């Protein structure tokens, strides 16, 4: 039974001696700043919003900012090592890795001129990211407005709408915004479906690089969409371009399913280009985990029914999706599974004993990958190659 | 739908002495005893249990979780079934680490080949008596207990837990009051020119209850604090309700109940104590974020942040605690710089 790699030794103790009380013991931004923010929001002076870098959802974020929030969107350039380094230096060392990446992104966005930062809320540590990052960035000296979806979560959509109106733009045309929000959902569905097609087929392109070229132009088309009609048009064209690419696909290719944590298993910057590495080896890749399946169509109790041999309760934010997808892939005769997560991601660590049982029951190999900010690219290459060789040998034998 | 009573034959219930046992243990044991079952609580943590848990767990799990798995293993063969409840984060401001949500299925899968039976219930919101009662009464129904008896047992259990919590909170209050009195007496004596009356040293220990009250995990820290003459106040044992409400002054979006109570206790007790010691088990998820927040935002009181893991010997801990207490004592005498 394969075991995941161990954590690296880290610092074990620290002391803080600050005898003077310089500010009130609170993480909440002080009242003066709140007042200033409210004033600026009212007069709509804050205009440039930035998200963190996240997978291929950048067009959807752009559409959301420009069409729903009615503010400018500040796109971030390609990620660099230096940007992540800022995040690593300014966060506690054993916090989960996405926190560090996102903090680095935010610092970079503020350097580039963003006024508004947008952060999600979620059921695990993610729910606390926004507040802590805001406090860290303010301590670093930045001034900005944080639009934190972890606030107002008790009231659901209404709470979020109030939060948006309060912090970002009080003059949003609400009915118009709701229509555009539906278009955002459509765009996410289309992006996910494009990505699914890409993952399944890009490994077998005759002309190397044709899928990547089509992908880039599809993303460009998505970025310039103004309404749902544009989105559908862009999707149709992108799909047509994908389908037109000549393939040389064997009847029974090696198929790998990726499961794992929401951020690391999808985001190519955090998982060191896992998608591209697998595709380059000529593998058909499947990944059930995406926004569409986790948010737009997520029905946890029903999803759990399919994996009820392994699950009694919902084990965590994406755990049911991880286990259900793993079981589906294993039962569907996939050659191998890859479980990707960031270091210290508690819900996904707790999924590992379950995945080990799935692996035993269906005799399907699982490669457990843990990423932290120091994980090396070559180390990953070696592991993936070894895993691929093992799978292809297993496949040869069973023929 | 007829209720299945597939747990009716469970007569001896095993409860691991780990994780939330330190928070809700009285409720659990009283409940099972009141419905006529025998309760076996696993022995206090020792090296064998910790090592067993380490062997069975995934390497990356936190120390507390490994110890928990060790306790479950030690119960195998000593009971008919092990009780592992599930505490999901259904309320966004009073949830738990996802570890407590996945504990049931983690144990079920880890011990699947050993045919270990697990009984469980899903408590949606631990702060709402209705939610807790529903979970426990549903479980009792599966154990073949009549609804009326289950409700009576639950009431007894809930009251017992509350009485237990109140007694603990009272003890902390008394300690804090004693510290204030002693400090006043020392000040009065010093004003009168008598330096022989020592000022007390109050230390607030901030840690999850399953860390601070488990002698194997944090005993070395608590012992060396007491050996140095410090008075220890436990943040986790202070009045939960007051601390929870107070925590909203510190953070609006913090999702964890226990961390909220700890931070609320810090805010409540900060003026009456001399130093704060944070203890967390490596690598605790919630603590990785809240400790950072505490270290940066709580000012005016020196803070020692200690991380314990399976490898750390007591010597390292003692030196750190000693030097911290020295800082505090020095501070009491006027500090490094005489202004």
C-alpha cells in the first residue's frame, strides 16, 4: 500500500513580546478605515477589482467583475516564483499552501494597482482566509477594500448581495446583475466542459501544440464576452475548433482520474502543471472535480449514495466528490488514480484511508501527491513517469 | 419507515479518550449509562497508544488525530462497539475542524478489516440543544431504546455536561480572582516597603481541551509552568457562552467553535494574567491560522507559541517555558530597560 510523503520539519516555537497595546485586540479593520471605505464605495472611487489566480476561471472572474459588479477587472500576469515567495514569507509556515499562493497573488495585484480584492468563503479553513489575509496585507502596509464572501454567508445569497452593495458598488443595477450572474454560471459550465474535452483528448493530438493553441484562443474569446449570447457563441466556436483537431487515439488508451483538493488538484500553478505533464505522456485524463460539479450541480447527499460502502456522513468540503469520483473511476476500469492535495489539507488527508480501501477493493493504483510551496518540478516528473510506466506495464500484462 | 435497530445488541460502548471527549465526554458517558449501557473509556494516553496511532494513521495527520486513532485501536476487543460521533460544520460561526466531521468514516475505513463496529450520530450544531438531542435520540432508537427513555437520558446527560462545564468555569474564575487579590496584596506590601511578598504569575494556557488536558501531550508544559511557581488558568475551561460571544469582537468570520471560545477567553482574561502560552499539536489546521492572528493582534501580554509533535522531548519544552517565565519575571521587576 503506497503511503504519502511526510511533512518537512518545521519551526516549533515562537515568542511574541509586545508590551504596549498599539491597537485593539481584533482582526476587524478599524472603524476609521471602515468609514473611509464606505465613503469611497458610495462615490464609486474604487474601480479595479482583482481575484487571485485560479485555474482557468479567469474569464468568468472577469465577466463577474465587469458585468455583475460593474467595476474594472485587473487581470494578473503569468504567475512567477517571486509572487508566491511574498505569500510564503508573510504567512504562518504550516498554513495550507493555497493560502500562501493567494496571499502572494493579492500582494502582486495591489502592487499592480488593484483597489478591491475578492476572496471566497468555504466550509474548511477557506472560510477564514479572507479575514486573515486582509489583516496580514494591512499589516504589510497596503490599503484596499476586501470583498470577502465569508461575510454574510449566514444569509446566503441575500447576505452576499448586501455585502457586495456595501463594500464594492452601491449602485449596482440588481435585476441586471442577477441576469448576468446566470451568465457567469453558464460560462463556468462551458469552461469546465471545454477543459474536460481538453483533458480527455489533448494527449492524442497529431500535431503537437494544436490543443494548447486552440485553448488559448478559446480563453481569449471567453474573455471578450459581454453577455450570455457571446458566451454560447464562443463556446460553440471553441468546441468546433477542438473537434477539428486531428487525433491519433488508440482504442484503449491509459486513463487516469484526478481527484483531490479543490485548489491544488485543478490549479496548474500549484500542482506544477499536472494536467500538461499527464497529457504530454499521452494519457486520457478525467477530473470530476470542478466548479460545475462542486457548486452548480452539487447535491452532496445524493452523490454520497453512490459511495455509501465507504461513506456514512459527509466527510468535508470536497471529500464526497473525491471518494465518489475515485469509486466511479475505479469501477469504470481506469488504469490509475492521482490524489492531489496541498500539504496539511485536513479533509483530503482524512480521505486517504478511504481511498486506500477503494484502491484495495478495485485493485487500482493510486498516486498520492502532496504539494507545498517547495515541491520540486523534477521530483514530480520522476514520480509521474514511474507511475505511468507502472500503469502501462500493468496494462500490457492484462492483455 | 420502520426504524432499524441494528445496534440493539451493543451493550458495552467504547469511547476513545481523545479529541472531543475532553469537551463533550460527560454528555456522552452519562447518556450511554442512562440508557443502560456499560461505558468503557480508553486509558489515558501513553506511548503505546500514541505509537499505535502513529502506525495506523496517514503520516500527515495531526498529532491529536494520531493519538485518537491509537485510542480507538486500544478499545478493540474491549467493547461491542466504539462510539465516534460526527460533528459537521453546519453553522458557519460555530463549526469544528473537518477532522471531527470525518472521524466516523476515517475510523470505519481504517479499521474495516478488523471488523471493528462503530456507532455514531451526526450533531448538526453543537450549540443547539435541539440538534444534539435529535442526533442522540436517533442513535438511541437504533440501539433499541424507547424514545421516552432516550429523551430522559439525554436530559440527564445534557444537565451533567452543563454542571461539569460550570464547575470548571467557576474554578477558573476563582483562580483569576485569587491572582488579582494576591497581586493587590503584593502591591500594597511593596508600597509599604516590604519586598518579601512575591507577586503571583498567572499564565493563561490556550489550547484545544484535548491538548491541554491530556497529560501525555501537554503535561510537560503544564508541569514545568507549575514547577516555576506560575498559576495556570485554562482558556478552554472558561465560561463557554461568554467567551463565544466575546470572540466576535476579535473576528467576524472565524468558523471554529473551540477556537472562538479560546480567543474569547483571552479577551476576557487578558487583564488579569501575566502571560499567554499557546499550545498546538503539529500540524493543527485551525490553529495554523488563529495562532498567527493571536500572535499579531493580541498585544500588551507576552505570548509563547509552542508546537508539540510526537518527537519533541520534554527537555526542549522545559527550556522554552523556563525562558518565557524568566521574561515575565523580569518584566514584573521593571523590564529590561529601566525607563
